[in-house]
């Protein structure tokens, strides 16, 4: 029970910090005169007040976080902040149920990009800014932000950072102090956001569209201000800019940090994941472009290359923007793209899925076991870029993959029980757990998640949080061992 109070104290601090983020949509609402200032200000006050009351009531329980405390806090943060972020969305779209409003906030904070809102073009600008800002905050991780700016989380901050940061090898730090590491990562993230905004603005977007899409692009989130997503702009330059930033943000941010430190592009070559990731993306782009052209989807090779490039990059990095309804392409293409969303992004990036490093470990381990069968007495090491991988990392990856597969199967069968067809059920689970957003069929890039009932919506919202926390952090809190002393 004491653990709950310790976690609640820090959760109150995070709620107060999070309330400050309402300043951005409040200022935008004043600028746009969209009539949402009162709602946003009231939401800010409620969030700040609730956070202060929780913090005040539990202040005597302040102590250093233990590893289990960090896991519990991270899981609770995503649920509680989603509740705190939902009120403006519900007021702007009163036809949404409470579950749908919270789902929209979860989808934003987990950078999934699935939406239950139709009529995005007419949504008040400040609410659209709020949705995209939530994606931006979730991209690098709210906990990492808290570690960077709240000194009180500097104590025990490593537990939060390890619970929040994606990837199987989390012990390494870029700097001696975890707070300094988090600050550097956020500065890089901010710099990429500003560069993306300036580039989109120069490419012809107005300030509103450029800001929102910069937020969601660097977060690999996929929210758009338009129902037709990026197809609305019909610009090769905008698509190329966004694709470039999506790729950059699907690379491990530690590599970006090392680039700034060493001023050499060789850091990307030395990175375990970057070269395989880029090879898989660009190989898929060329293959799908040829496939679409020879299937007669597009009559010109360059048009096929254009749409294959943007949409493949978008899905592979788990962003989920669309310039075409790729769900209507011949079935091989969208299914292959869903596969890419599961494996392509690097650990330590804003992308979703199992991460490229885990895929490489699985492939290497399979080869290792085949080698042992052929040569039972041989001593075979698993190495990545010449570096041996410890057995505890291999076992962790294998455990993760077992849980990942089981999660997909169980959730898909539950959705089948609710009456969804097999294609929709399985693609919805893949899109949610891997934080992609659009699925296939009527839930693809030209549709939304609005047709789902509240149970289905809630289930997929939970799946998004579990996927964002890479399953282990989420499910460990549900085990009996976690709560035993």
C-alpha cells in the first residue's frame, strides 16, 4: 500500500507539470478566436488542482523510487494523463462518448494516431493543436521529460527512464547523469521539431498546419488536421520533407546525440540498427513501387514510386500518415507494410513495434541454434556489429516476443468474439499494439475507428498503452509477484 502513496506523490507532480502544457492550446485559441479558451483554461485549472491535491495529501511518502515503483508510475501516468487530456476533446465533439474521448487522448499520447473523430477540417484549431501537442509529448516520452525538468524525479530517475525507454538494452547512458541524458534527448527532439516546422512552412503549409504536422511527424504519430491526411496537400515536396523527418526520428536518438558529439556520419554506420532499417525501408519502397506499377495501380513508374515511398515510409516508421488509401492496393502491399510497422523502427526512437534490434537478435539466435544442430560441440556467440550479446538480453528478447505474439492473438480473438471480421480484428490489433494507427479495410487510412463500440474502443486503447510501454512494463504490474513484498 505504501508503494501506491509513493507513486501517487510523484503522479501529482506530473499532473501539475502536465497542466502547464495547456498553455499552448490556450494561446492558440486566443490567436484563432475559436471559442475554446474557457474550456481549455478550465481543464488546465482542474488538472493543476487535482495534481496539487494528490501531491499535498501524499507528501510524507516521498522517497527514492524502487524499480517496481517506476514501472507502476509509468503505467499509471499514461492512463491518468489521458483522462486529464480528454475534456477539451469531449467538449469540442459532444457526440463522442467518454470512452471515445479518452481513447483519442490515449491514441495521441501513445503516438498511435488512430482517431474516432470525423470532420477534422472543421475541428477548432486549438483542439487540433492540443491533439498534436499530445503526440509530440508522447513521442519522446512524458516520463523522460519529467526526469529532465523535475529535480525531484532526479532521485530514482533511472527507474523511470528504463521503464519508459523502448528497446531491450537499456542500461547504457549517454552522459553520467540520467537527467542530463534526458535533457540532451529532448533538445535534439526540439531541434528536429523546429527544423520540420520551418521546412513544412517553406514548402507551402500555413503556420497552423506546419506546427501540427511538425509535432506529429517527429513523434511518428500520424495525426493530421485533415480527414484526408497528407493527400489534402497533394505536394511531392511536403511528402518528401515529412518522409525524411519520419526516417530520422525512427533512428535511435542516441545516434543523433553521438553525431553532434563526434560530428561524423559514421556513427550511423556503426549503429546496430540504422543500416538494416534503411535497407529494409528503401528495399521495400522499390519493391512495392514496382509491384504497384506492374499491377496497374498506377500507370506511370514515377507516380508509383512517389506513393510507394511516402506511404511505405509512413507505415514502416509507425507514423501512419497517408497520401493514398493504401488499404485499397492489392492485398500484398498493405499487409507487407503492416509487417514493416512491427519491425522497422530502432530502439530509442519515436517509432513503435518490436524494434529492429530485437528482430536482428531473433534472426541471429535462429542462425545460432541451426549452427548448434549442425555442430553440437561448437561454441557459437551471438554478435551484433562485432559486439557479443549477453544471454540475458537474448532471453529477454525471446520472452518479449512470446508475450508480443500472445498479446496479438488474445486481443484479436476477443475482437472476433465481438463480431468483427478476421481481417479487421487482426489488423486493428497490429495497428494498436505497434502504435501505427490506421488498420485495414474500413479502419484503414480513408476511415476511422469511429464505427467501433465502446468495449472495442476501450480494449484497443489499453492495447496502445501496453504497446507503447513495450508490453513488459505494462504486464509486470498485473502479476501477483509485483505486489508481493
